[in-house]
C-alpha cells in the first residue's frame, strides 16, 4: 500500500522450456513474463483496479501441439494486456 487509497503490486511468471515433439528434439524457449497492478480504494465498499500482464510485450508460447513429424504447432501467448476492474462490496 502506498497510503489508505493506493495500492501497487508486481510479479511475474517463469515459463520453462517445453518440448514440442515426442522425441524431445524441438523445444519452445523459456521466458519470464512480468505483470503489475494498481488499485485505488474510493471508500470501504468501492475500488477500481488496473492490471497489466506481459508488461514488456514479450513474445512467448503458451503451448505446443504435435501432430506428426512434419506438422508441429505452437500457440503464442497474449501480448501486453491491460484490464480494468470496478469492485463493490455489499
């Protein structure tokens, strides 16, 4: 907490190397994804928040799919993403 209203946070996810085929000859590289958040508490019942994932907009791969020796697929992860939340307590 910065004060009674503001809060900031940061963290990350490390994605280790993944093999992309059954023989473990092809791999997807490891990557570190940095995330952050900032929130403002309006009063005891209401707050707003902004989350940013993949702050550095790194290219990474969420998954791989092996079909056969000539057909491999990878799923790219999301680029920099900003989401906004409004919270209410009842």
